[in-house]
C-alpha cells in the first residue's frame, strides 16, 4: 500500500507542477525583445571562451591516434621540428620553441611528469575550459627545471596528494597542457629536445607507480560539429539555439561557472539559459525569437570591435598585456582573446609586440629597407630570451621563404654589435651584405608584419610590463 500511495503522490505532484507551469508565464515571455537581445548578446560574449575551448578540445583530441597536431585525450603530441616555409596551419607560427600538447579528462585525477630540463627554457601552460591560465604553470620561471610531477584534479576533489607531487586543483573537468620547449633550430638541438619530449608523460593517479600504457578513448563519430572547420566557423554554424544549448550543457557539469558569475547567470536565466537546462527558442515569444535570431553575428561584431582595446600602441608596436588571468566580469576581454589569440600566455611568461608600420606610420613593405636599433645595453629585457619573427601577410601571417631559410633573428644568430655597443637589425628583401647577414631578417617583396617575442620578460625596470622599456621604432632607410 505504501508504494502505491507514493506513486499516487508523485503523479499528483507532476500534475500540479504542470498546471502551475501552464498558468504562470515564463520570465522570458515577460521581457521586451530589446532586453532579451541585450541579455543574449552578453551571454554569447560570456560563453565565447568556453565554447571556443570546447570546440578546440574536441577537434584536437577526438582522434584515434597521435598524428599531426592532434592526439587522443591523455596523450602528448610532440612537434619535432619548426614548421617549413610553406606551412599554412596555424597563423603566426613559432620558430623559437617546439610544441607539446596534451588534453586531459579529469574525471580521474591525472599526473603530468617531465624530466630534468637543465638550463633550457620551457613553459607548460595550463589552461582550463574557461580559458583561464594558471599563473604558476610549470616553467623556467616558476620551477627549478628539475624533474617534477604535477597532479591535476577536478572541481570538488577531496583526495590525498602524494608527497612527491605539486597539486593543481582545476576549475573544469577538461584542461590542456600547452608545452613549449626552446630549440635553437640545429639538428643536434632538435634531437636533444625530442629526447625531452619523449619523456613528457600523463598518468592517471590510480596507475601512479605502476606500469602504465595510455589507453585511447573511443572516438565519438558524431561530436555534433565539424572536426575540420575552423573553430570560429564551427561556432557560428551552431546558431543561437545550438550555441546556448552547448553553453548550458557545459556549465552543468564539465565547466561550472564560478560564484562571481552569479549576476550574469541570473540575467541569462530571464531568457531561459540555465546550466543543465535545454534552451528552446520555440518556447519564447515570437517577437523575442526574432530578436535573438542573429545574435551570433551581432555578438561577433561586438567582439571584433573590441579587438583594439586589448592593448596600446607604443612606437608603432601593438602591445597586449594582462592576458591569461581574467577578473570578475572581464568577459569581453576573454572573448576577444578566444576569437583572435586562443588561449594567450601570462604576461610574466611571454609578451608578443607586433607591428605592420614604420616610424612614419606607413605599411612595412619588402619594396623598402628598414632598420631597428637597440641602444647600448638596451636589448629586450628578458630572463628567458627574445627573437623577431617576420611574417608575410596572406589571409594570415606566414613565414617568408628565403635563401637562408631564416624565419627569426635573435641572439642565437650571433648578431654583430656596432662600435658604440648598440645593435642594429635589418629587415629587407635583399641581403644587406655578407658582413651584416647575421643581423638580417629577410622580407618578402610585399607587405609584412614583425613580431617580437619576449619570453619571461623582466618585471623590474627596465620592463615592457610596466612600460619602462619600449620597443624602438622600425625606421625606413631608403
């Protein structure tokens, strides 16, 4: 009898709830189309870093084996050489450090191990699904370089941390390790770095101290979006409903929102966007549905319009700082980085000034010759190292093919200093002469952009971080 009574009560409860739901209009139907549009635009911006990281995660890890720049969850993919001149993968490729990337699923805590790195520069950037980086990511800056083990745990984990591990409690179930290891570009050094890379390991905590062979998770044949299109295109194709449904799904489990996001979550709930709840456009008032139809395009235009607000222009160089760690309600900044520079480094690890113009404000072109001169004792102030990379502009930033096969210029090229102790670098299409070639970065015949990579920049004066050191102008000399 008791079981029957409970079933009767359950049925009655459901019936009452249904009647109440039908009798009381939803909050989404009681707001104006303009208010709904504003809430949806803010919500789109708010979730853009999370959606971008999730799409990137699936595209890079929902694979059967390590290949190219992808690898199954829990396994590193190691890039063995710098990209060639004809590389057309990721825009603005790097020719300073070799990449090692691993996506982790913290449904079970995972241990990352690396060998003794010696005096070599390295950085293992830790990024969660919300695109927040750890300020203490393992690196030459934060650690000794000795062999080390790091434990990553999911939200709410209460287990015991082994004595020989540093603990990183993560804010989301999934995360990525973006490793960078310095290599000077010689075959001997490539081999030395490849030996280190082969020792970067991920081990489930339950298997720690035991023989372990990585297990490749089954590939999801229907991830819900393209595995090959650019993340930006994939996200746009989701439309308003698909985007907010994925956002609500992720916030329900894999990426819970922090407590500081309570105000925007309350606002989003007014139009039916709630963690763990389906977002159904059809349940909104028809005029509200119409107002939300083009939210992806409207929000993306707003994100793009804020691109220039990420940093300032100093001596013609665009300098972006303060990335990787985002304060409460810093949603637009995070969205802009997701759209144009996912995921970004902590400024204490790397700052990348770039310019497309000379000291007169004219576009840099291989039709001209340019110099940049550092005064005596005023080369880029870094604890790590610095380098200039040249890119030609062609629907992205790409290496410039040249007879020297040189894509960067830095101290590893043994540049010659001037008699007064200053250092002049040459950016032009033709050689400045054999005696100056160590200071030369070959330019294309057309337009180009220069990027200065400063790894582990100094934080005390002179410093690019506090503005007490500035990149000199690029000067046209013909």
